[in-house]
């Protein structure tokens, strides 16, 4: 069951309610009987990792793509860092 957050428009108190999807939203504050508004909260569900679908469920008959070779310091010309310019204005 999801946890919903409600904010009272009268007293400003924020409360949580454990409700089923089929339950009607709460309308009255239990502390001051003011009108409640349901808040939209961040979900705690995160998809983490690289290539979530591609790497986990990829077709084994296809060859996997190899990562591109990273450039080395020998391949790139070196540049001397310039100090930041300061204007007199």
C-alpha cells in the first residue's frame, strides 16, 4: 500500500496516510478539520546501473559492442593552462 502525504490548507500541517489505491482521498484534517490537499512526493524507486535493459536482457546471439578506445595523453596535444583574465572595470 502506498503512503500519501496531505497538507492542511488551514493549519499547514503535513500528515501521511497509508491507503489503498481504491481508497478515496482524505478531505478533512484530523487536527483542525480544515481542507486537505494531497501532495505529490518523490518516489523512492530508482533504476541504477549501466544499460539497464540492454546489458541485463540482451540477445546472446548478437555480438556485444566493444567500448571505444580512450585517448591517451600521447594522442592529444598538451595545452598550457592560461590564468583567468581580470578586467579593470
